[in-house]
C-alpha cells in the first residue's frame, strides 16, 4: 500500500497494525506518522478530525476501555511516542464473529507501531513503563453524550493485563460489567 508503512492484519478483522518505516542517516531519522493518501483504505472514506496527546506517569496504570456510539463511532490511530504500553482493542460489533474478543499489541517509542482501531471497538491500554506518551488520531470529535466504557477487569473479557491493574480513574472504575443485556454496537 505504501513505502512509508508496513501494514499487518491481526486475528480480528479490520483491526490492523502499522509499522512506521524510518528514513534515516547518521543525523537521525524521519518517520511519516500519518498520510491520508497512503492510508485511505484504512480510513474508509473518513478524515482525521481530532488529535489527542496523553501522558501517563505511572507504570501499571490502566486507561479505558472507551468507545463512542454511532453516529459518533470513530476510527482511531493509536501510537506510543515515549515509553511502552500494552494496547488493547475489544470487538464490540454486534454482528461480528469475534464479538467481545480482544487483541493487544505492545506499542512503544522504539518499535514505531500504530494500531488502527475501527469503529465499534473499545480501546484501552496499560502503561508498561513510567512516563508514557500516546498520540491518538480520530475520525470523529469527542462527543461526551456518545461515550461509553467497559470495565478493564470484566471477567467476560478476561483481558490478560501484564501487570496488576492500578491507578484507574474514578470514571473508569465506575464502568459496569457486561451482563446479559449488553448488545454491543450496531454499525
């Protein structure tokens, strides 16, 4: 697709991993972080409309699992630019054969990876080092009324976090466990 990115599939359809290729010499390198033209197939006719940057100071901290309901469902391009994280995407697409399955990737400043999370997925991560910085590109602006979340320790998901889960926000701790009424996301 592009000479600036290696694109790999994951076990869950539409969830892909990018490795940004470095163009370098003795002075350092340049990496193309995003290119709408090169990645248009992953954008599915959408455009990036918002970019967020986070800092997570303590190892073990878990943020998420967050998602937005349609019509504000979004595609996210998630990268770690300092430190290392265990990044998780959960398939919430109601009609998907992988409904409620999760997939994780290690994202770090050193491995130059970006996970592309499609609409209908929840997203979260655990900091594997102190001082983790993340950059998110979104195809939808944040809409508080459309935001939803899942518990990072929900037994129905059984996410195998590499470290004990710690330092969650009060908002994330308040997310309910999945019960028999949870229908997922209809896209």
